[in-house]
């Protein structure tokens, strides 16, 4: 249990994951399947969220996934994730995907998304997570915008009912 909601910083949650796109990861066009990329993004973001709260977390939502550039077979994919905002029992994690074709000396931005996780105790009950204090200008921007993303997600969920 977290004593008085301890305070952490986004850098404490930084997670970097690297994968090589192999033939079994691709579609018939030899491009990385979107579902495989989402799976990798979920893993990286889970690790970042667990670093923040030291608890089991479950994915609650994924906000604004967009595929900017296709990732080719043989390319190296680097996924960076870190917590941008902690609410009472949930955390938002920003995930950035960059691919690299090493042979052509080419790096390119591919994807960005925000995942939200809820921390659970052993009884699978949501529990409070540590507060987070952003330090850089980018972290402060993401922290402020997280509230709007949370409201938008809640609004979408309410419209589905």
C-alpha cells in the first residue's frame, strides 16, 4: 500500500523496448501488422505503469492510436513509454514508436498513443497510485493535456451506453 501517495517523476517510469521486425510479424506486403505493434506498445506501457505504482495494472483504454508510417520487415522498432499523469487509481502512459532501417541509415517516426492503466491489489480492486510531478516542458504539456484526454475517453464511453 502506498503511504500518503508518494511522489514520483516521469523519468522514473521510462521504458525503452526494441524489437526487430521478422517475417512472422508482417502481412503479405512485408509490413509490420498493426496488431503486433499494438501488442508491443501495450507491453512497454504496462512496464512503465508498473514501474510507477509497483502493482499489477490492467489496460483501461488506448487513446488516439495513429499509424503515420508503415514499418518494413527487417527494420528495428524502438518503443519508448513513460507515465505522463497519475490520477487516483489510474495512470496515463505516453508511447512513442520510432523505426530504423539500419542498412539505409534511416530513422522515422511511426506511431504515438496514450494508454491508460488501472492499478489493482491482490483482490483485483483498484488502488491509489503515487502522484507524479512532471519536470520538463514536454512532460508538463502532456500532464496538462492528460485531463482532456481522460474527459474525452469518459465522454465516448458515456455515449456508448
